[in-house]
């Protein structure tokens, strides 16, 4: 099943008086359960592509389909719903809410969806066990190391049981030991729960954890 | 919900200083609103309490329709009234003490039984005996058996103290220098030769409405008429100016507070960009995010509102305390706080906070989620020009209204003031931008860092917001200073154009004979210039059902006494129309505006329940004379139609007033009059006005301090937004000192731009404020007083520049790597 389908995707940004093309007519498909790594030099448009896949940014031209639904025609609220239920994000700088505890951060997508967090305690325990953070559940992000914060971000991304995980340089801010542990965690999530994962990375080593690599250069797939 | 509340709570608590800024701004606005609304209630309560207690909870006074001051009650029926208390009331002084003014209440035993005795009893209350209050006994060191010497019917009489009662009812207001005494009716009536007659009769209303009770009573009696003793609208009118002053200050403080809250919330938005982005990335909708942030605003409002209620309560209690007439004796009436006022204030605080936060929160619409996550500023359309055009339309409309709008300009002045300030705020960013664009290349080769600072203002909306905050605060400073000077000037002018040496006030005349006696005394006294005596009779009444202050004057004498008011018109003087044969009335401009009167209108004038029709023959600018809201009729009408006897006498003396005053004062003490020289009166009035000016000054200073808080806030926003720029400058060799100098220069330039804008706007503003003052009854033409304002403006400028210090400390912590890491 096609989880993500990209057709003739263009993205340009205004630079001075003219527009600069970041992505130039991309076409590709990602199927269910794939672990895809997007690689490329700085300015190749990797992160821009990831944000477009997650509906965080809008393309200049072309279409993105997530779970068969076109993002172009989706209203802002529908995109929010999609981000809540179908897609989980993990960012390089963790993007946790600093004044909420670990478990509050993990429960955030549910709260935003109007769900009663009390009913999800079992799920929460299960996810905390996956990321091995049961003993830190009442800590705030400030009291955690970078690796631990990133694991909380992963747990949050998994809370809604989304089909897709989008990872924006998830190891970019971590040391090599933590990075390896994290990549192993992603691999197991991919294999154990059949989650589709798309990650943006600079590292050949971590790109290899995926089963497919898309190389971007000057806005095109090479 | 719990997690969301926890998030809001921790977010609020995260930055304590900012929380304080929110709470202080909202609290002061709330407190001022409470004071503005509560002042009338406080004054009403205080006056109502002191009046109704002394009147023994009676609302109605009964007088004779025959004009006789002493009258019998044989034909009086208790219709519309009950609990009638008849008395003979006589003013006098204590001759064997320190010439205290006293009021003798001669009554029968059966109507004084309600007083609780501390010492003595009613058993011996007969003959030359008296009952006094406990407070007076303590202050004058009196005991049972002591004798007090008074004058009754011109003869000195010694009254023996046979009872000391608690300070309730008649004795509630007793003070050391002025108090009431009960004396036996039989004894006094015999001494005066008026047995069976009374000159002071009060009663309680039997219907819910005083007017209805009076109407019922009057319909049943030909010999008597009833009138209200205490009229609430008189008190309301007397505190109206004070209330309006509070409301004007509230408007300024609210304007400053709005800009501050606006800025503070913008800072929150800037700082939390990443968190907001995180929420979005987790599926939050823009509506959810806005609701979340507005809930935070609501919580600030709740917190600030609660603190504001406490502050307002404190301020209202202080006003209540200072209004208590007997506070020198430690007698403070019970302070009653109306919770309704608290709820209104809390509602206001929450709405105000949400309103002030709404615009920054709405800016969420402009952001792309990606921009938020990466903490990028949104690319905003250039709206300066559009705003400039709208602002110019506002300013030109205001200019047209202010200079060519006539009377409509006075009526619409509150709206014009708001519109003009909005116009100024909308116009200046474009002007600053254009100015900097022109000046930058000129300055850059010579003063690089100053030129760069100037350029920063052009590109940073936060720095430009600082100019707005400063402008508003500086405008409130010059408004207050100029208003104060205007009031001072007009008070001085009032006294230099009021031609008398001595004035005698508050004479409690109960009959025509006393009036004749007083007049005879003044006319024949060697120290008084007989042809200079001018009598003004005062009354409170209603015109077309609305409250009105009336002055009965003798036109020729009044024109000599007072040149402060210009009664002239093209063909002569309006005073010529005031004639004993014609029912004519002259209105002050403020009164005419309030009651929508024009020359030629006929009005129903009611005083003491007597109604008569008068024609408006003139409208004059009474400036601040008796508050500026007054009417003039002929003195004969006041006496003959309305039976009013409350007079003030003005006259010149044959020797220096300071030498003549003691002798005249000792005579008038016997009739309860207050004697003042021109100099004493001027001093007293200046002091009273000074209180108002000091209060205004306090608020303007407060506006400056609040604004400097706001300025710090905006400087921080601007700094955070430009952190990367500073890091880039540091990475290419700019020293901390140079960056610091640039930040200080930005503040100095903001102050400079604000001052320039202010000087360009000030003449329009002063004109609007003058019209606003006229609209609320202060007939003052306000001019910009540069020298007096200069010091305060300089002080304000220094405060703003000093506000840069916290920012300088923050700038030292800047980490080039951290700031540039996304690059």
C-alpha cells in the first residue's frame, strides 16, 4: 500500500527580487512499512521535503498524498488532524514543551485531540517501557539528557499509533553512543510495529538503518 | 484539561518579572476603574450617613406656607409622613468656652427618649438645662452640673449639663468647635415668646419614594409644604468632576497598560515560537493554539484583577477614611464594600487582558508551522503605508473636528482624543521609516554605530512600538502638567477678578428678621463699606427634572463683585435681563450643555418643592466658578418664590481686612456663620486644587514608570528577534561594548523620535484636551507649558534609557554559537 506518494513536487522561496527553487519536480512513492532515509548536502531541500510530507509547509507546485489523501486540498484543520493521527514527528532539537513533564509531553497529541488522558495510562506505560523511561515520567525536559529528550519525542510521536514517523535529523544533536541506541530503537519500531519511517540525515552510517535511501542534490533526486 | 491548566500555570510562573508586569498593569487599571466607579458611592455613603444620622433617619422637612418662620402644628396631618419631630433650632456660641459654634435643639421630652444616656437622665431635663454628647464632654472636659453660657433671644443664659449621651442621631457629627445641644422646649419657647410654635419640623416618609410622600403630604395641606432634606443628585453632582478626573486617568493608564500587555504578549509569542510550533507539529489547530494563549491572557487578567480589587479596596478605604468628617476623633463610619463592584472590576480585568492579548495572539495566523519550529520570523507584508494613510485620515478628521467643529467638538472630544492618539500611533512608523531611510546614508560615514542603531529602529517593529509606548506616557505627562497649570491659572484668575475683602458663608438664617438684623449689622458697621455688600443666595434644585445649582444674585452688585465671568453679548450684558419682575434665568455653558438648553427656552425650575417657569435669557462661560455648572436668577425670586435663605455676603472693609476680620468673625459666630478674608479663601481653594493636581501628577508619574516597564519588554523582544544579527556582528569582531552602545543608542533614538512626534502633535492634543475638559465641566483652556513639562519629559527620557540596563546585562550572555546554530 502507498503510504506516501509525491507527484511533480516543487518548492521555491523568495530570495531578494526573485524566487529560488529548492525542490524541482520530485516524484516518488513510499510504501507501508518502509524505512526511507533522505540524504543530501546542505541546501539540497531534505528538511523542506520532510515538512512538505508532514503538511507543515505547502508546496509551490505538485502534490503530496498521505494515506491516499491529497494534502493540497486539505484544510488547515484536516492537516492538523492528519498530524495528530497519521503522522508522528521527531525533530533534531526534540521540540518538547519545556514546562510539561515527560508523561504530559507524551500525552500532548491526545489532549489536543480532546481525548481523556486517564484512559490511555496503559498505552502510556507501554510506550514508556519501549523507550525505557518509566522511572523518568515525572521529570521535565530540562532534567533530561539530549538522548532521553529525543526518546520522549519518539514516545510522543508513537502515542497516537501513527502509520508514519517523520524524523528530521533525529541524531543531529546527540553523541554517537546515544545516536546508535536511538537508531536501533527506530529500527525496532519499524520492524516490530510495521511503522513507515522517513528520516532526513547527513550520516551515511545512520542512513543505512533504512531499507531505502533517497539522495537529493540541488532539489532533484539523484 | 488538568495538563493544559498545568501548562498555562507553569508558563505564567516561568518568568516572574513578566508575570509581575502583567499583574501590575492589569491591577492598576482595575484599581483605577474601581476607584472611578466607587468614589461616588463612597461620597454618597459618607454624606448619607452623616446627614441621615443627624436627621434621625428622617427624610422630610416641613415648613410653613405662610412664610412665617415659627408656626403651630395644630392643623398638620400625618399623611405621607409619620414620626414628626418638632423643634426650635437656634444657632449660638459658647461664651465661657472658646467660642464654639453650637446649635440648640429645643424639644419636648417625648421626642428625645431615644438617646442613650452615659451620665444623667431625662428626669431633671427642664428649665435652663442641657444635654450634650459624650464626645463633646470629653473634648471640653465637661461633667454633669457644669454650666455652658449661650445666648438665647439676645440674652446670655447659663445652661446646666444634666445629661451626657452617646454620639448618635443629632450628636453624630459633633466636633470640638461645632456641635449640637438639646434644651427643654418649654424653657426656650417661653424665653422667645413662641409657645406652641416651632421653626424646625422633620418627619419620616411613609411611602417608599420620598417625592411621592412629599406630593401626598403637600396635596393634603395648604398651610404646610414638605421638602426633601437630603437629595442624592446634589452629592452626585458634587463628585462628578472628581469621578471624571479618575476616568480620564483610567483612560491613559489603560492605554499604556494595553500597549504594555500587547508588547509582553508579543514577547511571549516570540519566546514560545518553538513551543507553539511543537504544539502544531503534534496536531494542534490554530484555533486551539489561540484559545490556549488567550486562556493564559485570561488567567493574567484573573490574577491582575484580584490584586487590582485589593488595591482598589485599599484606595477606596483611603478615600472613605479621608472623607470621614470625624476622623480627627477616631470616628470612621463602617466601610461597606459592594461585591457587585468587585465582580465588575474582575470582569473588566479579564476582558481587558484578553483584549490586549488578542492582537499578538491573532498573529499566529501569519505563521507557517515550519517557521515556528525553526524560530524564523514570518515574512510580513509591508503594511506601514496603509496604516499611514488610515492614520492620516484620522488625524485630518480630528484636526477638522477640533478647529471647525464648534460645540460638537466639545461633545465628541473623548472620541476625538482616542482617534487622534490612534492616528498618531498609525502614522509614526512610516514617518520614522522614511526619515531613517533619508538620514542613514548621511550619518553613516560619520557616526557608524548611531546610524546602525537608527537603521535598527527602521527594521524592528518592537523598537518602533517603544516609540508608541513612550509617546503615550509622555503625552499623559504633558497633559497632566498642562491641565494642572491650567487649573492653577484659572483659580488665580478667579481670585484676582473677585472683588471683596471679606466673605461670610453658611449662615443658618431661619427667619426674615434675622436676615434683616444681619444686613443692618453689616450696613451700619464702621468697618464695612455699606455700598459694597453683595448677597448671593444659594440653592440646590431641579431644572426640567435634572439637578441644578442655583445662585440668586443682585445683578448690579454681582457685576461689581465678579468680573471673572463675562456676561456681555453684542448688545449689552445678560445681567440686565435679570429683573425682579421677570422670570429670567442665565445658565453657564456647562449647565446648558448638560441640560441641552438654548437661549429662549422655557424651563421648569423647582426649589424646595416649589415649581416656577423661567426663560433662559443668557448662556455664559462660568469657567470654574462653582464648578462651572450653575444657573443665575434674581435674588428676589430666590427669596420670594422659593423661600430660600442660604446666603453668602461679600463686602469691602474700611480698614485692612486682616485687622477687621476678627471683630466681624466674632459676631457671625453667634449665627453660625463662617467668616473668611479674600486671602484666606484663595489659600484654601488653591490647596484644594493642589490635591487634585497632586493626584494627577501621581498618575502621570505612574504612567511613565509603567511605560518604562513596557519599554524594557519591547527592547527584549527586539533583542531576541535580532539575536542572530548581534551574533553575526560579534562573530565578525564587534565588541560587547560596541553592541551595548548600539542598544543604548537605540533607546536614546526612540526617546528622541517620541519627543519629536510629541512636539508635532502637542498643539492638536492640547486643543482636544481643552475641549475634553470643557465637556466634563472644567472650563479651562489648556496650553502646553513647555518649561514645566520639560523637566518631567527629561526625567521620563532618562528612565527609558536606564531601562536599557537589564538588556545590556542580557546581551553579555549572548552565545554566538547558540544564536547561529540554525545557520
